[in-house]
């Protein structure tokens, strides 16, 4: 099953209430994925980079916070649930390397300039409340509810997956060639944290982008190279994209108003948004790439 939601804000009102709206959408997808939930928010920070880390032990998160403050000046810390967001004047790559070397037992959820990822085991409604999503603002977000079929029910196996700076992916479906593709990507230097097939899809996009592809080119190549059935929603620093496989047996809905662009596995999630009754609503065409980045809002055939 699994459920996907995405929201791209066009107005300040939606940006200021992004977490509230995404949380309401996410709760509607609880029946599609009761095992865990996660969300990637894109919001401006106070430094050059954001790194989000997670550990089940509050004491360990305390230790990380203290070490970061001793090691770097100008750092801002935000705690939410079992997660810690480190905002730093250092580059994203430098902070990511420091975290991995200093605290190898931490889960590194995301790194970049704007991305923050939170995810946890348990029912999505509990996640929305425990993480106080209504407090979070930002330009856009992707979220996911999971019914585990391909791997274990753990926080690390939950979506979204991030394998590159400011890049994340959520996925409804299953890939059949992910093990073979994982081996190829590992040889190319892509790092994986789990055995989840969705993380391989994220890693594939990271690899294509590192080779100089645009996001649209990377997704066009994915149609050729990824075997299976899927609906992907991909987050970037400036927006998000949606892609369904050529058969498109997994559900997806897109909608747009003057205030927002939204996608979900079912319209009932989009119906929670203000003005949804007046939205232009359509089903994304199989193997067609839809992107909303900055001022560019369109869907172009692959």
C-alpha cells in the first residue's frame, strides 16, 4: 500500500502553515501505511548547511548537541522528537563528514542547505502529534506513510530517503532490479544506510545528478533503468517532481490552485487543503515527468 503526500507553496500563507497542512494530509494516508511515517521539509536556515541526525537515545542526542557546540561556532540546534537539526556556517559536505566520523552510530537523515527529514515508527497520526508538525513552515514538503512489504519496520527503513544534498525520495511500489542496481551504485561511491529498494531509487538519482544530469534527465533515465512499478515523489532544494512508471498501477493524484500544488496517493488528502474544491485536479500520466521548481511549474513528457 503506502501513501504519499506532497505540497508546494505558492503563497506566504501556505508557507507559514506548511506543516499544519502536510500533517492533515499525512493523517489521511494512515490507512495506507500504519507502520511508520516521515516527512521532508524544505525551509530556509540560519547558516550555510543543515544536517539532520537521529538516535533513539535522548542521552546520545544530548552528547551530539554538546559536541557540535564545542567543535563549531555559530551553530544553531533544533530538536524535534528523536531528531536533531544542526544548522551551521560550514558546508553541508563538511558537516556530513564530521557527523559520520564523530558519531558513526547516528542515523544521518539528510544533509543540504534547506532539507530537514523526520521519520519514525508508529502510526502517522501519532507521528504528526509527537513531532508537532503544525509548528513547521517552509516552501515545500514531501511525506510518506509506510506499510512494510520489502524490508523491516524500523525508523531507518521509513521514508523519505536522502542520498544526496537536499535530495529526497518517497516511493509507493516495488522495484525488481534493486539488488543488482545497488551493487553498481556502491561501486560508483553511493552510500546506503538500509536494504530498502526505495533507497536504491534515491541513490540512482543522486548518481545520475552527480554525472551532470538535470533532474528531468535523471528521471527520464530512471524510466529506462528501474524495473518494477512505482510512484515517485522527489524533493529538491527548489521544488519537487512526480513520476509514475509506464504501467502506473500505483495510484496518484495531482492538484493545483493559485496558492499551492499538491500530490497524493488519494484525493482525500488533498481535500484537506484550503481551496481544494476549486483546484484543477488530474491523474498524472504514466511515464510523464512533472516538476515544480522555483517559478517553473509544468509537466513535460519524458
